[in-house]
């Protein structure tokens, strides 16, 4: 296949063909964080190797950092302290630019790349984190890799990869009030399945995608991996260009104009071909909520939970396990189900537009006394902008805790964790068993505005009834 953005970018970065199915691909940008990089850097030392192109690697800290007070060192968690110390030493020793604690650009790796203009159309981007697909919102080919591959990119700036097929997901229609980008991607995953994208890159297109802001497109692409696709992307357009203009790492002047021409040329067009096409209309889409233990187990908030015997045979075992873990019953409604924790943040929904949406819902209101609410900005720049707008005061006056930048409760590799069987309304990306730090803890994924509505009500609520 040819003539779509994925294959155009792939061909531009292909160093050689290693076999009939495997290519050696040049990686234009390598993003690293403190969890998957220590062993990779150590492997370079053991082999007496350097980072081949240190200017193509950017490091930050996000997964293990506490969000309550990042100034206290050493961290109470000794493993977290070791990881932080390792990336500080490794970045300095190997000449890699580092957005550490205290840097105005520190934050979640998939937020700091775009907001600084480091992420650009036509790039190949790799990171030791599965949600690297986020960067595809800019028309980049971006994917997560394992620690051994982090080592390989550091040493050679290349990877051996099999070319993916491309599925065009054409989203038409317009959103109703109370429906957000998170709802669109949760519905797509529910329709195509958590394994539906295996072997594919997803190209999101159509009028509904074109109308999204860059931050909303990042939310869509971020969760492509939850649908089995390794890569998800949106073709660069005027929205992309306007977002990147004037960013710290963006080209300037004539160089920017030249870059724009390249960005426009690589975009898919009417001649583009695909391995598969899926069409989806959002005119009747309502707010989505997950009910189970995979992101694909999601329903519209007003619907009832599925009957196991009426699901496909391949889904029944997971559905049974989900009901056992979550404590829900077949055919019940989620509306009115009490929650214990409301978490707003993550690389999926920790950007300034997400926080603004939450503030619009909770302003002048109080969250339920039975709910612990956390608002965690995705980066120091998001935190600074939110405070300049006065959003932090809106959150704290409503009863939320306002935190420092980090991954926080999304994956709980830090002090922010559920306890016991707490039920959390979360704007994050995964609801796997134990994901938020408690083996019996339970997670319901939804948009930030829906999390805000649940926090105010003390139970799962329809945000449309509030706004």
C-alpha cells in the first residue's frame, strides 16, 4: 500500500529492508523517562557505547514522581528515588537534554513533547511507553517500545520493525453538548474491540476529527493502543500548523514556512489507499463510561450493562471476570453508582483544555463529602497556565486537591493510589485490575467533565444534566 501518510513517513525513514517483512527504520525523535531508561543506559555503559545522536533524545520525569510535594528529596519511595537519580545522572553523562524537577518543561512525556513543539508532523517518534501514539495527533508515526529497544535507539537511532497495515477511521457528524473526544475514542474501541487494531495503524479522519482541537486529537490518538493499534494519527492541517507556530522547538521564519510545505505534502489525500476503512457517525453519541476491566467494556452513560449470554462468545469470559471484579450486575445502570475517588489528569486528559472543561463544570459548586478529588496537571506549563487562569482556586474551593505535574493515579507508580475496593471515576486511559494501585480497586474511565459530574454528585452522573 502507498499514498497515505503512514507509508509516506515510513518510506522517508526506511534505512534498509532487513527481510521481506522487516525494515530498519530511522527514529527522528526519541523520548525517554525514568522508568524504562535506566537499564537501557546501563547497557550502553557495559558495551562502552555512547548515545549516537543525543540531540534527538529528550528526557523527563513523570511516572514515579510524587504530585503532593516534589521538593522533598530523597523521595519516601526508595525505588522512585533511585530511578530519578539514575535519569539525572544518565542525562548528564550521555549529553541528553533533560526536563527534570524544577524545569518549566517537566511533566508527562506525551504532554511536554507537543506543548514545546518538539513533536512535529512527518516524524518517527519512539518512547518506552505504550501511549506514545499520542504524538500521532500531529501526523507523526509514533509508537511505544520496550527497554531493549530504548537501548537500540540510543545506540543506533534505528529500530527493526514490521510495517503495519493502515485502517482509515472516518468519523462523521457533530458532537452534542456534553460529548468530548474521550467519548469518541471510547466508543470506537467499544465498537472495534481491544484487539481490533492489532497489526494496524489507525488514521483518524472525517469532519468530526477535523473539528477537534489539537489537544482533543491527542486524546483520540493516545488511546489507539487501547484498541490494539500500535499507532494512531491525524493528518496535519491548519489546526496543526497554528498550534505549532511559535512553540520553543518549532522552526522559525522561513524555516517554518518550509516545514509547513513538507507537513502538507505528507498528508493523505484523495488518492490515498488503505487496507481497511471503518466509518462512524457521532451525531447520536452520548457520554461514555467503562464498566469493566478493559477500555473496550464501555457503554453510554444512560444505557444498561450488557447481558453476558448476549455478548459474543469471545467476550464472555472477560465479561464474567469484569462483573466478578467490579461487583456490578448484568442489566443494571451505572447512573447513580456511588464513587469514592475522582481523578482528573494523565497523558490522556491532563492538558489545559481538559482542566478548563472541569472548571466550567465545578465552578461555584462543591464535590460530595464522600469523594476524594484530585486534579493533576500534565506538565509544569499546564500547571502555570491553569493557575494564571485561576483554575486552581476553582478546584480547591470545590473541594479538589490541586497537585504538581506527573502521571499520578493513572498507573500509581507513585504515592497516588486507590485503597481497598475504592471505586474511581477517572479521566485516565486504563481500567485494568490493579492499574490504580489497589488489587481490588475499581476504575471507571470517562471524560474529565464526566469525572467532574461524578465528583459533584458523589455518584456516576450524566454531565449533560449539569451543564
